[in-house]
């Protein structure tokens, strides 16, 4: 059984609580992080991958010099679910501990 999709109101509250994230294509949550220190972003990708493995919930990551984009959705449900909410809450803890510039 696929996880239940969050309601529009649930997504709105989630985005208000996590302002680094935005809704993309109505089915993804996207966060873009910028930092001129390449190694900071590499380290962040490694931390994200640890959370993804721990939760068995894997985001799409687009990584280039100075920029990291994270897209998360629950593919089997076709949109945003509680799994995505829990994922970005865990990432929020990492972001709070990080010294990178969050855009």
C-alpha cells in the first residue's frame, strides 16, 4: 500500500515550517543550496545520502560547483507524503548544523 499523499493544506503548512523548500510541479519538494566552498557541498551530499539510506527514501540530487539541488517525492504515491515531510525535517537538523549559505 502506497503512503497517503499530504493534503494541499498539509503541504502549505510544511512549506511554511521549512522555508528553504518549495513545491515543484505539484509533486516534488525542492531545495537549492549555494556555497562557494565545493567541499562543503560534497560533505552535505554525503550526509544527505546517510539519511536517505537510513530512511530508505532517496531524493534526486543535482550537484554542480557552488550549487546543490535536492528534489524529494514519494514516487509510489505520485506526490508528497509524510515520508517526504520526515525526510526534510531530518535534513533541517543537518542544515541547522551546517556553515554553508542556504538559499
